[in-house]
C-alpha cells in the first residue's frame, strides 16, 4: 500500500469511526452506531462498482474500469462467500 493509499484509508477510518468490536461495552456501543454509516458507504461503493462493471460500450477507459470493477466485485464476493459466520439477527 502506498503512502497516499494509507492516508486515504486513515481519512475513511476517521470519517466512519471504529467498526471493530473490542469487547468493552462503551466502545462497542460506538461501534454499533458507526455500523449504519459504514454500511451506507460500503453499499454506495459496491453499487458504483456494479454500475461500472455493467458497461458494454466502446470507450477504452470505461472498458478498463468495467474490467477492474468486475475483478473487485469478484474479490468481494469471494470474501463474503468464505464467511462462515451466523446471521446476526
């Protein structure tokens, strides 16, 4: 990861807030509060990737973005498919 990417990740973490539980009720309460916004951000990004991936035109730059978006979505699907946890509801 480049320095610029680490900086962006830090900014995102600051905006979203912590989303990893630590087992301390006060902190974990904040984590639960942050989950709603984290979900919105993730769904927005996945939706954008999905729209990019569906591109069927002829512009080279958009074809490249569609291919990369498809790869990212496959990676996300593999990660989610490998999760063997239980539904939290």
